[in-house]
C-alpha cells in the first residue's frame, strides 16, 4: 500500500472514472484535511495564524470538519465494500479513524495562550486548499481553456510543495515583511497624510490602494525581468509549463518576501484603513489564483483595463511577442500606458515556461537554483 500511494502521489495525468480512483482521491484529500484540522484544534497556539483566529467561527469549522469526516468515511467504506481501490480507501478510512480517536470535531480549544507564540499556518493551508480546490477546480472544469489538461497535470507535485511551504511559513513571511517595512519606510509615514487617506470614501480608497500597489508591483515585476540577479529568483515562477490554479504558488520564498515588502510599503506609509486593506487582500488573493487558472476568460473590452487570465497567460508564455510583457497584476491599462502590453493577432499563447527550460523541477532544486545557476 505504501508503494501504491507513492506511485500515485508521484504520477500525473487524468484519473480514470468508474474504478473508484476519483472518489478515492477525494476521500483521501478530505481525510488528510480532517486529520490536520484536529491537530490544529489540539495545538492552536502553534498551528494556527493569529489573524485568522480572530476572523473565523470555530463552531462553523467544527461543522465543516464533521461533514468532511462523514463524506470521506462514507466514500471510503463504499469503495471497500464494493472492492474499488481498497488500498486507497484504507488510507482514507485510517486517517478518519485517527481523527476521531484524537477527538474529531469535538476537541475543546483553549484560547488562553501567550501572545507572539511562534506558529506555522496550518489553518491557512487547510482553508485555502479546501476553498481553492472547491472553487477553482470547478471553475476550470466549467470554463476550461485547455480541456485536455488534467487536474493532476505534469509537475503538479512541485507546485503543491510550493503551495504547502508558502502557507506554512506565513508567520515568518509576515514577521519579515512587517519588520522590513517598518525599518526601511517608517520614516516616511506622516499622520497628516494618513488621516487624509483614512478619511477618503471607501470606493475611492479601495481604487487608490489597488492602483498604488499595482504601480509598485508593475515596476518591481519589470525589474525582476530586466535585472539579471533578480531574474534568478523570478525564473522559478516562470518555469511552470502548465497554467492552472496551483501554478501561481510556484514562487521563491525570497521573491515572496521582497515583493510583499515593496508592495506593502506604500500601503503602510499612506495608512489605509483596516477595512480597505482587508478588501484589497481579498482582491489580491483571488486574482493571484484566478489569473493563473486554466480558464478561457477574456472579458471583452474590459481586458484592456483589468488583468484577466488571458492577459496573465501571455506573461507566462514562451512566444516571441510575449517575452517581458504584461507585468501588471490588477490593472492591465498600466502595461498599455507604459508600452509593455502584448500585441498579438492570436487570442491565447501557445507554450508556457522559460525559454530554454533551464530551471530544474522540484521544490528544493528550485529553492537552490538562484544561487547555483551559472547561466
């Protein structure tokens, strides 16, 4: 069973329906999330993010875990009884059983623990993975650009490792970016400017925060392409050869910290309100995933104003007309304004990845790549 599980996790391609493999994978995924969830219930001070702890309702999470265990266990039991991928169902059933042994959704959570406890973002990983798969896999199947591309496409394991690590170290990233922003840009913050910005009507403030952040994002992104030492980091992100909801997760941790520091700097200096920043974070989170997704969305004339999957797919293309183009993250008109928008007679690019395909596959190889590449 270990060998079969290893072969399954190391493979890619379409899951054949009618043999229990699809339902078995769904059952196992839910079982893994339930098991991780019960661990988070037991050790919230170490495995959950303080910002999320203040936002979600624990009782709702208990209900979600309960039904996830019911669905996972029911599918696994059905497959075992009818002889469908019993080895895979065994793993799912075992994890559900372990979750129940550890208390399941009824674990009491003690909220009394010291502030500033070091933590990893296990809850952020669980919620984002569950939400992303439920929303974006469905959207990709409904509006697929490349209908022959399976959910488990080539190199999905590498991008999932990036997804896992970048979520788990969210506490470190927040600490690093906040420290850098305050140390490097604290001198520029003035109460008068901050008061004026916080007094703006919400729609205007929201437009302004997205515009300011995207202007910084544009020039930072352009620098990653035009400055060789920065391209070493950014090439990791561009090495993805298949575009889908998971592709945007492929990002070197140093690039993640550097970009977030530079983008957050003007947001901190201008002093936007919490409500505006929270809404901006939702917009960023959605666009970062959606614009990499395998969806055929162009939005007509709006694509010249707003960044769409079509716009960002061109940025990841190896096609000649797409090299070093389409840098914006939110507002496509910035690239048209600065002369870096893709001009092509074709609606979609042909091929993704870096020209020459010199970035190695694998999370740890890509982590070392910027420091070992001799190109």
